[in-house]
């Protein structure tokens, strides 16, 4: 075992964060640490890195084991990007100097002195090879490029980097050090999808122990083989990735709730018996029952994590064409980010905008909203379209105002009404007097989401809405957006979130926006087809395999998640009707395509014939996906109806 944690505990005053936390991490084991915001994950990491910080228990490392951690303090960053990376593993330059010195000295020595010098040289060389010193510069280049630092910026001064860029650089340095155990706290926070996928592949090759705190469910699915869940001050271990954990958690929760309910029923009946017969003929039996109760090992009530409430109001009617972009070019005078954009966003569509960092996703949204002028072309907003905007910089929030002041000035509700609304988003009591500038990222995100509900918009434009939310919060937002009958255009690097919400993908790449008329799984399939056969190397085949695995794990997790979602019958009915309409539309389009395929004139050209066949296959896959969705919704409605009957 590389890491052994035994019964550690931590409290802040009377507030107990966790107790009796124990687990082990073996060499090569990759584990994910999950839990809601405030459950103590960061505190636990601090106890692992600084064992004296814990109130009780022990943290033991294997002899000589090194630990790598992505620091949150940027004070140690200086020099250029390349200089910082080169000095991140100081032992390698030091060993190089020793080797040079020993080589020079050995030329002047003989006899025993020469033998001693050669022995030292062999020892230093062994350590140098162990650290892979001969490939040091190559590894630096590989890591920098993988995390989005192109060669033309390697001489850039690190003091000019943004907070997100510095975080990525600290991650790069941690990977370069290649420690025996790596502890990563939200490593994907400032990575786009391409960088995240690169990191997944890199960590898959990492031979040491790995402990990751992350809210990125797709990342956990693809990297870890065990989930550690911190909940209610206790730590539980689950074998498998995040999807497998979800399945086990559903079964465990149902079992615990059933066992607790059965024990409570037994206690109620026994106490009633004791009260009834404690003074009568059966008093001896009553005392015996009391003795049994006293010896009973009482189960703890299953923990119910606090959830905020998010239900978007029905979308008001608007034009069928919500957004129309014609010959649009976006960017700035000195830099065009995308051009020749001709897209239409239609009523009810839920579209995700993807692309690498810096390709212009936020600029595209701000151009649509009129906050940035287009370089060329036009953006038309349909009649009666009311846009609600979620900005990742929370532009709608005034840092100096309290929550109460902000909502009073913007909506004019009574204080009682505002307190009720804020309570639904987990702001209670004196929380309403907190200054917005003092809120955490997750609290600010919940406040902006509340404003979207109050705005009653029929088109939501959202820029990284889940960035600071924990997994539970992300699932709540997914559920609300899936049930929303309006139009959505969102930017997100959370593949799991995109897969659960979007039914259409736009991707910015090479100064163009490509339109994929299908969900995220369809997008992955199409991207795979676009790869040139000449480039279909072993690495590419492995990537395609990983994509397919992601689709499988995604479907599994969504299946579990859909069963967990607490849709109302009304919401499920709306989604069911919409899904049935989509099925009919797709089937009608497929029939038209089949008529075209049956026409011999359509097959005079081999390329045209192949495209028709591929289009038919894609349509059938989309119909199959919609049918799966229809079956899931039918199951949800049946469960809800049964629960409603049982509650009568």
C-alpha cells in the first residue's frame, strides 16, 4: 500500500466535519473522492497532506513515497512558462550537474579513486534513468501541448497568466514530477473537452496511486476504478467507476431506507405495546419488550442531502425561428474567431456549443446577445423571444449588494416573498444579508439560476452554468433543463451534462461552426467518421474505443439517473409528448429519405449513394435513441402513478 489512512477525524469547534475516516490506496490504484459541496473533501485532502492538521488518526505513506498535489497558491510561479516547467523537478537538473562533474573528474582519476567515482556515476545514472531524465524536455513539451500551451507561448512570463492558466500550469508541473501518489483537486475545472480527454489518457498511463476530487462525472467514469464517497461525516468505498457507483448507491439507499422504515415501525409497535400493558397482567412481557428495545442497535436515519429547487416556468409562445445568423463573423478587429456562420436555432431546440478554450464560444454568445458587435453579417432574434442569460462571470450580480437588496431592487417583491424564494435555493435565515461578493461560486450560480426562473424567459443562453456546482447540483440543473419546453443554447465542458441536456451540437473549429443535428453521442460518432482513414493509427483506434466506452457508460449512468430523477407527472407528460412528436418527425423524414433511396436516379453516383445510406443509418440511430427516451419516461410515469396510488 502506498497510502494508509486510519480513523482520522476533524472538527471546527462544535462542528464535526468527519470522523473515523479510513481507506488505503495501493500502487497503480486510481480512486475518485466525491461528495456534495461542504461535505469536507478539501479538509480531508489537507489532512492527507498535513497529517498534523487532523484531530485524530494517522496517515501513513510507503517508505520513500513522494506525493504530488496541484497547489492553489500561485506565489511560487515565476519566470517564463518553460523556465517554470523546467525547474518543477529540480532533482533532474541537479543530477545532470552531478553526472557532468563525475565525468570530468573521472578523466583525471585512476585506481581506487576512479572505481569510487564510477560507482558514484552508476548510482547517479540509475536515479536519473528512474526519473526518466533523458526524456525530460520531451515530457515537458508533451504535457504543455496537451494542456493547451502551444510552443509560441512557452517564453511568455507566468505573471501575465490568468488564474485559470496558472491552475493548468500547476497541473502540468504536478504531472511532470511524476510522483508515486498524485492528489488532484478538480483538475478539469479550467480545461476544455479536448484537454480533458488528453488528461484522461495521460492519467490512464500513470503507474502510481491517484486520488481525484472531481465533479466531472464523465472524467471519473474514464479515469477511476473506485469511488470514495464522503457523506454525513463518514467515508464509504464503492468498487468501479462513477456509473457503477451510481448503480450501487441506488440499491444501497433503497435498502437503507427500507431497513430504517422497518425498524421505526417495529419501535413504534413495541412502544405502543409497552404503554398499553406496562401496568397490567402483561407487565412482565412489557418489561421484556422494553429490555429488547434498550438492547436494539438503532439504525441512523438515511442522510438526505439538502437540495435546491429549480423548476423553470412553461415557455411562452414565440416565433418558430428563435435565432437566425446570416453570414456572421465574430471576434475582434485584430482577431477573427469564426466566420461564414449561417445557422438557425428553432423553438424548443436544446443546443450545446463546443470548442477548445479560446475559440470564441463566449464571444459568440455575447455577439448573439448584442453585447459585442459582429464583424460581419447579422443576428436576428425572433418575435416574442425573451432571452435569459447565465454568464460564467455572473455579470447580473452586484458584489456590494446583499442578496435581499439585489432581489428587492430587481424584482420589487416583498421581503417575505424573497426569503421564500431564496430558501428554495438553500439561502436561509441571515444568509439573505450576506454580500453577493462574499458568496462562493456555487452560491452565486444558484442565485443566477433563481433569476432565470423569475425572468420567465423562453430562450436560455447559458455559459458554463454548472462550473461551481457539485454533482447533486448539476443533476438538479440537468433535470430542470430537460423538462424545460423552451429553447436552450449552452456552452459547457461537462460532457455528462451536455449528453443529458443537448439534442443538437454546434462546434467551433478552424474558424467555422459545424452543425451536428443530433445529441452528444451522435456528435462523437460523426467526429469518428470524419477522421481520415490514412490517420487511423492504433492511437486513433484506441480513441474511438474510448469514445464508444464513454457512450456505454454514459447510457448506463443516464439510465440510473433517469430512474432517480423526481419528475412530476406533469413534467414527464410534457417530455413524453415532445418525445413522441420528435419520433413522428424523424419517422416522417426517414420515409421521405427512403423514397429517395428507392429512386434509381439517386444511385448514379457512388459517393451520393454512400451518403444516403449513412444519412439513413444516422436517422435510425436517432429514432432508436428517442424510443429509449420514450420508454424511460413511460417508466417514470408508471412509477409516479404507483407512488401516487400508494400515498392515497
